[in-house]
C-alpha cells in the first residue's frame, strides 16, 4: 500500500520544493495548521466535528476594541490598530496554551485581570482553531486515529514554529505516526567557498556571475539565497531580458515602476478628500477606469489593489458603526505595499536562476549555493521580544495555569549553517561593503571562516577576506564602538536585557539606563533628541553607538536632506562673511550688488565648489542629477537675496556660524552646552537678533505665542535653539552693550514661506532652566524611556524592540513633567 506522506516544515515553499524533488508518489506538502484541520475534519468523525470559526481580522479587531473598557490596563493603547493586533496575537497564543485563564496571575495584577476580561469577552461561545487542536489531541490519546495513522507517514524537514499545545500535538504525531525526521546536525566545510564584497548591488550580482563562469556553473544547478530578498529580487528583475530568473516568493510590487505613481495619486486624493468613505469611492473609481485600459502586469496589480480597497470599504462600515477611528490612508498604503506578484502573473516561466529566501531552503540540499546580503541585521536575525507578554509574565502564565505558552527563544538562528552543511560543491558568500562611502557591518557568520583559517576573530579580517579595498579600512576607527557592540555582542546583551522591562507603566521607577554618569556636555540637537526619545539619546550620545545605514546607495539623488541643508548653510555663511569682510554697514547696498548676474554666479560657484571639495561629493551619481540639484540650490540662494531685500530694515548681519560654549548651573550640576549660532544681526545701537536657519517647512502657530513645543503626528517636538543662543550671546564678552535681544528661526525656503519667527513669550532662559532641570533629574535617575511615537524614522529601531506603536502609559511621567515646565496648554 502506498502511504500518503505529509511533508512538514517551517515554510510551505520549502515543503513543496522537497515534494517536487522526490521521485516517489504520495508526497503532500502541508502547513501544520492544514494537517491539524485535515485530522479534525477526517471522515471518521463526520458527525463529531463542530464548524471551526475563523473570524475575519477586522471583525476580531472590533471585538478587541469593544472588549477594552476605561479601567482596562490596555486602555491607553486601544485607539492604535497596531496595538490591537499585538493584543489579538497574545490572546491567540494564550488560547493555544492554557485550558483555562481563570487562575491566570501576572506580576502586575491589573494586567492579568485586564487580559482575562478581554479573553472572556472575545472567546465566549467560540469554537476556533485552538479547540480543534485540543480535540485532535484527545482523539489521538484515546486511539481513535490508530487505523488512519497506519496509512500515512510524516516527513519532518524541521520543526515548524508552533504555539502552546501545538507543540504537544506535534510530539504526539511524531511518536504515533511513521516519521522521517531530518537531521539538524551542522558540519561546516569551507574548502570551496568564495567570499566577495562590492560597493553596489549590481556589482555584487556581477561578482556572482563571474563566480558562476569561473566554476562553470549553470542556472539549473545553482540557487541564490537573498537575505534581503525584496531588494535583491528587484535588482535581478532588471535582468530578466538577458537571463531566465525564477522568483520563488514572487516579486514585491514596491519595485514596479507603476507603484510610486499610484501611491502618490492615492495620497494626493486623500489630501483633497477628508471623508473616509468618499476617499475610498474615489480611489475605487480611479482603479476601475485604469483597469479598462491596463494590460498584463499593470492589470493584475490594479486588480489586487482594487480587491484591497473593496475589503477595507466593507470593514469601514463596521468601524463607523462601532465609533472606531482608523487611519484609512495608512491602512490602505500598508496593504498595497504588501502585494506580491507571482512568477505567472509577471509572465515569466518557472525556470532559470532561482532567487529565494533562506527560510524557504535551509534544510534542503543543493549543488551550488550563492548567499547575498550577508551583513549585520540580515543574518543572524535579531530576536523579537513580545511587547505584550514579557518573559517573566510568560513564566507566570505557565506556573499559574499549568499552561504551555512559549518562552522567548534567545538562541542564535542556525539556518545558514544548516544550509551550507549540505552544499555538495561550491559556495559563494557576498555582501554590500559600503553605504555612502562608509563601511557597512558584515555578518558575524564570517567568523566561522576566520576560525577555520585560524585567523583572528576581528572585523578587519572579514574585510580582508571579502576583498574590501584597503583605503577604506581607516573608517574602522569611526565605527569601532558600533562594531564591538554588534559583532562581539558585549553591550548588545545589556540592551536586550533592558528591553524586557520597558513595557509596564507600573515600572516607571525602573532603571532604564545603560549609562551611569550624567552627560554634562550637550548641544541643542542632543537635548532635543532627549525630549523626543530619551532611549535614543542614551544610545546615540551616551553610549556612542554608531548605526550605519545598511541600505544601498541611492544613485537617483546626489544630496540627502542633511547634506542639502549643510550646503545651503554654507552658501549663506560665505555670503554673510563676504559682507562682513567688506566692512560695510549698508546691507541694502551690498544686496543690490548681487542683482548683477555675473557677481551672483561667481559667488555661488565659489561657495559650492568649496563645499563639494570639502565633503568629497564627486561620487557615482550621474552628472545631470548633480546639475539639477545645484540649480535648485542656486534658485534658493537667489530667493534668499530677494527676500533679504524685501524685508530690509535697520538691522544687518555681523556674525555667521558663530561657535559658543555656554555653562548652565542646574541643581548644583554644571551643564555645558555647545553650538553654532547661524546668524547674528544688530542695528549698531545695542539691539540684536539671533537667527537659526531652517530649510524645511514652518510648523509654528503664530497664535500660540511660544516656540518651545509643537504638536506633530509623532508627539511633541521641542525647539530649544532660541533660548540656548540667547544666553550664549549674553555670555559673550564682545556683546557687552546689549540693550535687547530677539531670538528665533529663519525659514529660508518656499515650504517655510521665507518666514522669520521670533519668540514672543516669557523669558525663554527661565523656561530653558526648567527644561534642563528635567533633563538632570531624569538622567541622574537613569530613566531613559522610549517614546513609541518617534520610532517610524528612527535610525535605531532595528536594535530597539519598540518599533511598533505601544501603550502610551510609559510616557505619563514625561508628559506630567513637561506640563509642569511648559504649561498644560503647550503640551
């Protein structure tokens, strides 16, 4: 009798590949959940199986929202869709792990009571997947499947990721059913291994093809494992006219040329239409019109987007009925960004060089394997800590309920080691070595090769192994702290240990710091960072963790926003210094001279050439892009001169980029603030104005009459330069004749309407003292809290587990402090 062989692994794609490679018959790739449902719905139990209810996500989300009352521990997070998803995941895991939650007790009683309230409200009279698992376990233990088990086999490629009692069921199946469990032994051999690095992804791919040619390899006996699959697939997609390529996971729509125009159009529609229903109607109407003329890939993509719009429209009605507000635009864009197109939808044949993920192949055997993207963060992957159920709370659940909830697994991932142990012939390991001229951080996987070659386990040796140019090794000095932390893991272990105590609002007095000494040297930027997110301040300014950008160089732009701002500042600085050098008091006459086009062009070219040479900006960006951006900056400079002429009065500039050091005595602590004042003006009679140049939009509300605090979508934004610069000016000996000083911000752009905004409230120095008192108090107590609203664009989010919106309870202490400093109306 031919037995049916169920192939199980952590990836259905890996199971399918294994089944297709087997020459025998009867192989059936399944997920563990599919196997459970097959067993549950087995015809032997036709009249003994209830219908399993799998509620729609939006239905579940609304149930969770309605289950969280005013006094619930999670009430602060109720209004955030991301937080409700996390709560839903926790409920599902508890459901699969505990037979009863009545006895559940966590260290924080209010939290356990709140979880039980939500759980009981959500699952009352609910027969779901977890109940099916329990029913199957009961049937196996009573021998009801014995006859059926004689007709099947299990092929276990690796143990899938299971929750709670799924682990009990899995062990029962392996014990009762004929099972072929593949070995997980690791035996690495690097005799036929080539290591390479390159500056760009295209260069990395070129190295791959050279390696294949040198070893006479073919596309049908070589597989490419992309550790950053989406971006690597996008690079290979540009080559499909020259070489057949098979994308095992499909192709993410974000890399299609039609993606950005659609997203821009949707965002533009939202800016014009505020009503949610009308907005979705407009988007649907546009998509249906586009579909009439679309062909091939575009048509398929638009059909998928249309299906998402219709699904969200249906859910919106339910949200409106329940009085729940959701970010319709954010939800829509997030869903669209997750669209993948299959090989068939792209119109490509299922053959050629296979591009795949590590998760989909690591237990299989291949002749030749190329691994791309071997940088830190891609491998090994970081452990994700659950923000709802911490490790000690998971232990408490198991102890108080006799549950089987999973504890956090801190083991290093060994997927790549398993894959390379089974390679029959050649291995190619590569990564992108540079980002914007700086070395990236290679994966510690290269340590295996260094150990086999009896080389010191040092990052410099990895660079030599992969052929990184010698000239770049001097950059190591700038990255040493980061490399020590990320490669050796000394301080990273401390960071992980502190992560575990960052979620409970009752633990406000916990020491959140990794830095035990008060940082007494600050700048306006670092102090602003502290008030936006103390945890980021601690990583960046206390622990000096350098965090390189691991992405590829964007050759479609020359200057990023930071460099562009520096460039414009340099143009203004040279212009003001020229006026000061000519020793004229008639600023208007000086400005008029630059109506002469030749004089204007000469000044601009002189300043821009100096800035380009100083910052070594002659990179690989095409010349036409450089010229375009230079023309844009030149236009800004021209408008700056015009604006200066339009608002001319008795004041004129006397200083540009004036450095200062200012000491503040705060509760017996001397805090030194260093900085640079962009521009100082005077009327020659003891009256002064201080300006901080801004090149972005002007966010200030003139009606409020203060400049310290601005509301943004990511929380309050603190502005401190005017107060710091005001005191610095008063402390300077050369300005002993001061009668009055105004301080503010000069928005030198169309987005900022070329506005000059000055502080109009009470003495800002007194307010600044109160702010610094808050800083000293918090830091001396080691309270480096996280602000969950500032995560989206944070450089440190990959080493901070707070990269999703969490409860705002943890911010209460900070907010109360700000209220006492700034006043409730300002916070």
